[in-house]
């Protein structure tokens, strides 16, 4: 195992150090556990306003792509339809997120939580939605 700054090789538990992550989502975990984080930090003036429609659209698309790996079911089909509808609204809305859309999307994640709880893209989307409040 390679040593990292401030950690002696062979001393104590293995450690991972992540210095800084900006404008991205990542997931860390093993087979049965994963922890996802979405980072919205940046340096531009628009960053103070929080994420926009494009970032939300990308998170919805990421979840949609992740769902393809799940077995087909009525719940998955219903969630697919909801995500497609939201993606269409975001694409048509330009840079603006229509009021009520984040709450609707949050409700969908809650409604289908048993289906998406192990999908890291759902966790990333949920974290993004918290920046919209509510």
C-alpha cells in the first residue's frame, strides 16, 4: 500500500485523503454500502445562487442511466416516466427551474425510495435537491 502525506505506511488503519472536490458528484463504498456526495462549491458569481436547471437535468439523467441496471418492474417504469417528464420540463425551461419541480422530484425519490436506495445517483440527486430548499 502506498503511503500518503502524514500517514506512515503500516501504522494504524488505511486512510484516504481527498483534498478538494469542486462541481462534481462521487460515490465511495463497497458492495453493500455506498456514500454519495454532491459538491456545488465554485468560484463564479452564479454559484451563490445555487445549482441551476442544467445541473439538475444532469443529475436526473444520471439517475435515469443508473436505473437501466435495475430489474424491470412497475415501480421502475413509473419512476422512468416521472424522470423523463422532469427531464423534458428542464430541457424546455432553459436556465430556470420551474417552482414546484424540486419538490415534485423530491417526492418521487421518497415514493420510490425502496427502489433507488442503493443507487448512488439517487443519493446525489437528493443532495442536489436540498440546495433548492424544503
